[in-house]
């Protein structure tokens, strides 16, 4: 039978896979590729790290029923994984070999780290990224070029500066060191080994990529430093991850589609996954109108009913999944005095949950029975005020917002958000945020770490 539900193990796998892909991509694209410009290794590193993650993760489930053989099986499997690094054709440079080894190791750690909390896993990955950044920044790799040189009168220790200046002018390189090899006096030539700093290292190194303005850097640091406190708080913590595709039809119309996945209960349980599609229209620069539909699969908490004495349990309903359908429409007004853009969004949403039949356990009769959950509909008005700062000559835009939810019974909850969007290119945008949800109903307050990706075309 086809199931729309995610198992807890599969949900945890998706979260760990997202962390693994983001970390590996950052190391490959932001630290390795800006220096080497090797598309072949970019392709190899990215796909091998993804394949290794899934191979190791699912290898655990295949072997977990083989009592006493899991450790041996995983050990043999990892031996085979690392043996591919040697390759049988082209020789891989030491630097590329190091990157491949670390990326494979990170994929294995992210897949096997089931005993680590999500916070510990994130901190481990950040430490590796920081180590890469320090090595690339402080130990910048020097490139080598062999040159057949014709002015052998400059190949003397006392004329080293003249030799360096002549080579820099003729080669257009920032030369760090020169070693003299063989000299042919018959042809008046010499073989020189030239150590130089590449143009990509001078202008596109990791130090320039990671040199964010202080407001944006502090925003991101606050998000990650808040993770341990969130995990120990009395309120719940969660992770929200999303991916969005946006198509701009013209200056006024655009279409978008988004998928989202949420964790709750201190990252230990799936809350929901959603798919949505919407259209937006901008009649004028300061006004945006949009409307859309969202499909939701939501996991509801288990329920216990009590007897009249309020002490003894009567019936228990385990956690159950349901489908919800949501329609929404909103209007956003914005204005931008100087570099801070203020916006006010008013959104109406209508959510309908169809009738569901769930299993319920009768404790007195010691038997299971079925219970019909009636269909339910809800209208909510959401009001959001946001401020976004446009930092000069920076691809990172920090923002902060507050959003109020009003339902039939009054104020339902308030969301406080601080985050930043990183425009990698015109098409690719990464986002991260921290959100505190102040609940005014029976739901617990919530600390949220959010990660998002948007592709525009």
C-alpha cells in the first residue's frame, strides 16, 4: 500500500543529508573551487560525497538485523569506500586527495552519527569548515610553472630582484620564489621553476568570500551559538528547511513553488512536510499581491482522555498523520528610505482538514477501536512587519520581523524572526534564520533554526 508518511528514521536521514550537502557544497564551492577552478574535481567531490552518505546510511539498516555483524560489515564497507580514492588511472594531487578524504569522512560521520544530537553534528561540521578556512587562508597554496628562460645573465644570486621583476612583467604573475634548474650556455637558456600566487587567490580566496560585514556575521553567529541553549530550554526546539523555485515572467508577474520540511520536539520528531505553489503580481513598485495553494501532511500528537476522577487514563490515541489543504492571499506594502526596507504584509489563509479515521486504544477494555475525527476548517489573519538592511557592496542582507496570528478566538501566536539571505549569484540564494514562536494557545513555545534555498530564473 502506498504511504504518504515519513518514518522517523527517514526523517532524520533527510535532515542529516541536508546538513551534509550544505557543508560539503560550502567546502567545495566556497573554499576549493575559488582557488583551483577544477570543474572535474568539483563534479567528483560533490557526487561522491552524496553517494557515500546514502551508501553508509542505508548500509546500516541492511546490517542492523545481523546481530554481531554490523560493526564488521560497516568496517568492510568503509574499507572499500576509502580504497576508491586511489583510482586506477590519473594521479590525484595531494591537495585534491585531502579534500576528497575529508569530504568522504564528513559524509560518513553525518550518516553514522545517530548517537549525536543535531546540535553536536552541526558543531562538528562547523569545526571542519573552520579548519579548512584557516588552512586555505594562512597556508595559501602556491602554484608552480616551469619556464624556459632566455636571459641567463640575470640568473645570478645578486640579480635575483631583476630576474623576478622581468618574469613578473613578462608572465603577468605575482611571483613568490624562483628556483634555477638546468642551464644551457650553448643556447643561452635556463630552466626556471617559478612559484606564484594565482589571480584567483588574490581576488577570490576564502578570506574574501567569508569577509562578511559585522551585522550579517553577528546574525549568523547568533543563530549557531543559540543552538545549545535551545536544546536545553524547557520549550521545544525545531528545524525548518525549505527549497523554493521562482520564475519571473515579466516585471509584474512571477510564479513560485516551494517544498518545506519541519522537525519539532528538540529535532527528534517530524512535524510536517508541505508543497505549495503561488503567483505574485506587482502593479506598482511598492505593492505586491500574491495568492496560492499549500498541501500539508501534518503529524498530530498522541492524545489521552481521562476518567471523571482526572487521575486514571481512559483512552489513548497514538500520534497520527492527516492531510490539510490551505488557500492563502496576501498584500505587501513596502518602502525603502535609504538602505533599510520596511514592509507590512497582511495575509489571509484558510486551512481545511478532511475527516480522518484513527486507531484508539481503550485501556479499560484492553482493545483497539476506531475513532472518526471530524473535518475542521480555520480562518487566520497574519500580520507581519519586517525590516531588511541593504549592506553596501555585500551579498548578505540581514533582516528582522515580527508576525501576529489572529484566529477566531483572538491572538493565536507571535513569531519573532532574525536572519540573513546570502545571494550567491543572481539565481541562487541561501537563507538562515532564528525564530521564536510565542504561543498563546495550548501549543508550546518554540525555538526554530531555519535553512532555506531559493533558485530564481
